[in-house]
């Protein structure tokens, strides 16, 4: 089953049992965000990725420039372990991890949630790649991905018992939009996928294809 189908199946079941008007509210806010110019400056293919240093689930610093010395890096931004769509995506990427590694790639997942929550996400989904804590969305902001939730969505999350300040450790109510980047060893973005609809994510096959293209280009250059 493709990641797209997994996400669609979950969405259909959730919408079947969701509180009245909730699905329509979420869809309307997604379209408002899509119509805004908020992400016109999001990182694009061909641009240089900003370097970063973030702690992993054990508090150890992970630096993009350091990772790139070993080959291409796949950087995926997710909202948090409280988001079921994120967990579906992370598990799909975990299944693709052996092929990513075989192509010389390194995978890291970044969210603004607290270190303890990041550790819980990694353990719950049996993730074998780096799960990094981006406090205050500092790195996501440098990639052009951050937005503040409107009050209607804050109210909806509160009513569902999902208090973003508790997960993230601040009162900003800010999140990154889901985004995945394949970054070549020279630091340039070879694939950029930024999706304002949190119910949609990049297929693992697209990541694999981008890594294969980088390997083929490197072979030709050699």
C-alpha cells in the first residue's frame, strides 16, 4: 500500500467519526493557508540548505554539514508525534530506510516538540533514524516553513485534548508545514516538497528516485 493510500484511508475513517463540522473546518483552514503568500520564500530545489545543529533524542548534537560529509541527507519536517498523519509518514519512511541507506543517504526527522516527546515518537514508531528537536521552530523557520495556528484551530485542538504548548514547551502555537528535502552532499537541495495540507506527504518512492539520480550524477561526474 502506498503512503498516499494509507493517509487517505486514515482520513476517511477519521472524518466518519469526527465531531460535526470539524473536517470542514480543517479543510477550510488548509485552503486559507494555501491561498496565502506565507510560503513563497520556502526553500526550493537548487538552493543551498541552511546548516543547523539540533539535539537528537539522547541530547546529542546533530549537524547538517556533518551529515553531508557522509553523503546526501533527507530532511523531513513533521508536526509532532501527536499527529496521526505524521506517525503514518514516519513509519513509511522507516520501511524505506534500508533503501535510503543503501543509496548512501541519511534520514533525519525534525519537529518542534520537546525532547521527551521526540523520544516517545521514535520509540512508539520504532524509528531507526535521527529524530531531532527544533525548539521554537528555529530551523523550520530558516527553511521557510513556519505558521501560527488561527484561533479556530487552537480551539479545535484544545477540545481534542491536544494542547500544543504542552507538546512544544512554548506558547507560540506555531508549527511547520509538512516538508521533505533531499539535500546533495554539496548542500544544494535536489528535491523540495512543501505541502500546506498536513494530510498529504511525500511518497518514499520520490525520495528513493531523488537519491538514485544523485548517485547517477555522481557516477557520471567521476
